[in-house]
């Protein structure tokens, strides 16, 4: 038979959920390709998939921090799959509650420019899609922007550096505008607090 075997999906190890549920699945190939693409290697030079698991954990934890009900996804299996650049019009798919999150390989092209920005984008995009998996239809870009800004501050990444890494990539215009608005608001708030404390 010339039939091509379907990829085998396994639970992504190292992710903690409230009741120990196994939620996130990837094929071994996609998990290793994502790890290598994001610049995660162990001391032997092999793909360090535990670093990908840590980013998935961050995205999952963010749901609760935003106040969304994680029990709406922990009873299910969520497949995370890499998509070829020509298979998708978006950096992350597919904005629906259907147990699937697609990650366009454009993310790996972003990582070649700036691995840290790509790592942040992976967490942001996954957290965004997990919101949809809880049944939330609204895009809530303001939440993504606020989270992006906090990661940018924590990693000493300027807006110019962040924007340069995403320049010309899919679906970045509205997202970057939202981040820029949030950065401006945060800067004004900080300036106002500084002026108030100096009185």
C-alpha cells in the first residue's frame, strides 16, 4: 500500500493542569521542529521540547489570570499543529472552539529574525486561541496587547524591535496598532505617576 500513515499525536509532557488532565497534543515532528525553530536546544544540540512545554504552560496559565474558565478546555484534547506558510492566512488558526490550534511556520521565519520575539508571539497566539477554545468569540486584542507589553518590558524589547521582527508578516497590522496604543497608554500613566510623586 502507498497510503501515507497519519502522524501520531502524543501528549506534550511537562504541563500542569488543575486536576492533572492531559490536554495539549502535538506530533513528535512538529514539537521538535517548533523547539528548534524557536531556538531551543539542549546541551547535546538536540531539540529541547521542554522549553516549548514551558511556553504552552505560560499560555494556559494566562487564561486563568485573565479570568477565563480553564475547565472548559481541560476536559478536552487540544491539538497544536504546525501549518505550512501557504496553508493559512493567519499566524495562528483558527479562531474557533474546535480542539485545534494551528501555528503557521511563518512564526519560525520570525524566529530567524528574533527568537525572543517569536517565543513571545507563540505564547500570545496560543493564549489568544485558547480563549476561543473556551467559547469566547470576541478577539480581545487589548488583552493580547497588554500581555505583549508586559513581556516586552520583562525582556527589554523595544516596540521598534518587536515591530521590526514582525514587519511584513501575516496579520500583524491590527495587532501592532493595539500594542502601540497600549505602550503609549502605559507610558502616559507612568509619566503621570512620576509627575504626581514629584509634587
